[in-house]
């Protein structure tokens, strides 16, 4: 008549989880049933993060009259049970467990051992009906106990039945007489055990006057189980007799066999169901086990020694998984000695926010040390078992108690570094414009005309655009700026470097064509320079077009590179195409440097070979140092490195090429004459 025990195990686990009790003691009988209980429930508890603080096994064969052994058992068990940090103890067994626990409480009281209140979780197998043997014990010790019991119903008229029981009405029932004498502490007239000092039972004593620890007038779960067992047996016998009568009619026999064996009824109980007298459906499964839930009750004691069981929850195996366990905390009463309610039962208190749990060596996993969370991790009231990582776009605060959004990181116009670089870009743009104005104004002078005026204009416009392009690296990246940043810079510099290459090639070809019959005579003129610029620029344009058409740059967010910042950047799209474009510009600069170096000693007074050589040395040095510096920086400083490289290389070209020209135009106009085009002696 007891349901499958697995439901009670599930209920114990759910009860512990509900209140967060992870450090729990166990007190069981030292027999096979106690061993099976521990063997079954401990793995279930471990899976849910619950540990057993201690396990006390009650001797099932030690008589309480053996005071010496009883004293030593109490002396050894009391500190374990009462002094443990576990405020919750699960009791499994029968009335013997309750008796020994009461004896332990009595020993604690006598020895004045300090002990706080405990929460006793009592399984349905443990009969908590304290009989007359416990009149000497203080039942207040069990106040607030939580027990499981088979679901029961109140029967109409049940309380009237025990009220009419007297030892005189049940003279042939020896149990009633013995119970009467023990309950009312008296002896029936004529009892051989009566003495002159003993009181005599009148037989008119009322059972309802007895306190509940000794007699209950209500239907307990055990009484209800016995009641249903009788109904079950009646229904099974009815079915058996009906089947026997049917078989008798088939066999032609007159009498029904009444020598029924117990095992013959087992098959009829399987999958049987019926309604008892209170309308409750009693159902058995295919194994003959009762399908029933369990009630969760709270023991409330009173100063007069009586108590009441208050139903505070239930376990319903037929409900949905999340509705199977329910408990009403508001109805629960706790032991008065508990420091807090609901009490905690932990090996260690929960770590404060910002700290995580670290297992103690040699102890159970429920015992731990609280250590600060590692960098990049946090813990708060919701995350207490361990430190956790924030989401990719968040970072722990300084106390590591919560996650806060990462600070967006990009080079903005409001940033001090952005302001400086913007000011420099604008300043050099104005300087380039001023130089361009000077060159245009003196376009008819020999120093401008001698070095291919058109290529000079192309170079100045390219340098001006390079300073403007550097401004696109400042501010929050968007689709337009990402498309134009890298492609614009490499394109502008390719045009600028190709114009310098064209200048150098033009001078070299001009001197080569001066020799009679030289094949380069047909290449002399402006067309050669324009062709070189156009060819070199078209090759770079082809690389950029392939880049933009296959995998163009796009705005991106990098959450991994910096732990505390959210890098907003332009993703190059195809890294291969990015380095191809950059590499082509480097190759073009290298060949320009070689060509200018070879032409540096040509005798033309206005030969720019030396200046181009020096400017290309500066240009190449800047971009060679750019690559490792760019790869070693992160966030906005990576962008700042690229801006600095753009402006430094542009300034190098502007200063090395045009400072001598502006010097001659502004301060040495005597050198800017047609007669000075060639040095004397050549």
C-alpha cells in the first residue's frame, strides 16, 4: 500500500533544492533498508550539488535498557548530529530512529552541549506517532519537522468510533486493556500488576483527552493505508470469488474453494482500480504498486505536549514535471532556536559577489574557499556557484560583480589624438594648397617648366588628396569610409609615386636621346611621362577593382582583441587583396627609388634625381616601418599609425620635392632663369 519509493526520493531532493540546502545529515537504521536508502539517494543528491555532511546509523538491535551501550552511543553521536554545520537532517527508518534521536536530544540537554535548532526531514516510513514511552521526552525538540506521508483523506464518522471505545466494551480485546493502562497510567481492577499506590482505571476515561504524541483521533496516513488495504483485499476477494463461481459453473461443481493462497491474489491487484467509501480512486500499476502521491506536513508542537500536523505541500506523480512538487512556505513553522528562517544548511556560506568557489582539497565538493574571480569574469547574486564570463560585448566592472557594456573604441574627432591628427591633416592640406598656388603662379619659370609641369601638378594634387584621405580614418567607420579608406590611399599614392617615376624616366630618356641615332629619341616629350603615370595608375586601379568586386572592406566590430573595449573598425574584407594593393605600391616605390638613384648625377641644373631619391628613401622607410607597427597595435592606435604613415610619407614627398623649388622661387629668383638651366662647363 506504499507507492513506489522513487517518488519520495524525488521529493526529498526537490525539498532540499527548494530551500537551497546543500549540506545535509542522514540518520538511518543500521540495516539493509537503511543501506539501500543511502545507496539510492546519495547519487541523486550529488547530481544536484548536494552533499551529505554526516551519516549516523542507528543500531536496530541495541535495547534502550542497556544503559552503558546506550550512553556511549549517545556520547559519540550527539556531537556529530547536534554540532554539525548541517541544519537539516534526513531521518529514515522506523520508530527506533525517533527514539534514538530523542535520546540524543536528552543527552545534549543533560550535558548542556550548545546546539541550535535543526530541521528534521522525516520519511514516510518513519512512524512519528510518539507513544507512551516518550512521556519523559520534550517534544518541542521536533518542532518544525517536515515529514512525508502517504496521502490520506478524512473519513466521516471516524472520530466518533474511538470515542465509544472503553475497556469494558472490549473485554475480549487484550490490546485495548493494555493500551488503556499505558495511556492513562492506571491499572484495571483486578490487574495483577496493580499496587497499593497505583491508580485504578475507571473505564470512563476519554481518549480525546490524550495529547497527540500518544493518541491521535484523526485519520493518519498509516491508518488510511490500512483502511485502503482492507478495501483492496475485499475487492480482490470479490473478483477472485466471481472468477471462481464462473469457473465452477463451467466445471459443473457446486462449491467454491475457499482455501485461497495469498500469491493467488497478486495478479488481480495489478492494474486494479476502485473507489473507496470517501470516493477516492485507488489505482495500482502493472507491478501491483499503489499509484498515489505523498503529502508534505509540518509538525507544530505546543507547550502542553500536544502537536498538530499541518499539510503544507504535496508530491503528485501524475502532475506535470514542474508541478509535481509544491510547498507553501507561508504555512511552515520553524524551530525557535534557528538563527534565520528559512534556515541555511551549507558547508560554506555563499561567496560574495565578485568571488568564486574554489574546491578544498580532501573535502567534499560542497565545501570550498571563496577566491576573487579571475580577470574577465564576474559573479553576482544570480551567479554564485562559480565565476562566469560576460557576453562578448560586455566586460566585468571593477568589482567584478556585474557585466557592463564594453566601451566603443574608435578614433573619433573628439578624441585628443583625433583632434591632433585632424589638425595636422588640415594644416598640411593648406600647406600643399599653398605650394600648389606658388607653382601655378610661377608655371612659366624655368624651374617649373624644366621638370614637366603636368607631372608636378599631378604630384601636388595627389599629395593634397592623400592629406584629405587621412581624415577618412577619423570618426566612426561606416560603409562609405570603409570602402574609400584603404583603396583611396593606395590609389592616391600610386599616382603620386608613378608621377615621380615618370619624372625620373623622362629625364633619363631625354639624356639618352641626346646621343645621335638613339632609339629613345621618339619617346622624348610629355607623352612618355603621361603614359607612365597612366599605366602605373591603371594597374593599381585594376587591383582595387578586383578587391572591391570580390571582397570589399566593410564596417566590423572586434570583441576579442581587447578585453575591455569594443573595437569598431573597418574590416579589409580580403586581406590578400589588401596586401596586394599595398605590395604593388611598395614595388612601384622601390623601382622609383632605383631609377632616381641612377639618375641623381645627371648634369641638368634642375634635375630632381637627388630630391626624388631622398624623398623615396623617406617614403619607403615610413611604409616599411608601418607594417610591423600596424600589426602590433590595436584599436584606435592602429588607425592612428596608418594616419601617421600617410601623412609622414606625404610630408616627405612634399618637403623633399617642393621645398627646394619654393626656396628658389621665393628667395633665389636669380637661379630661376633660362641661362641657369645647365651648369657651366657642360
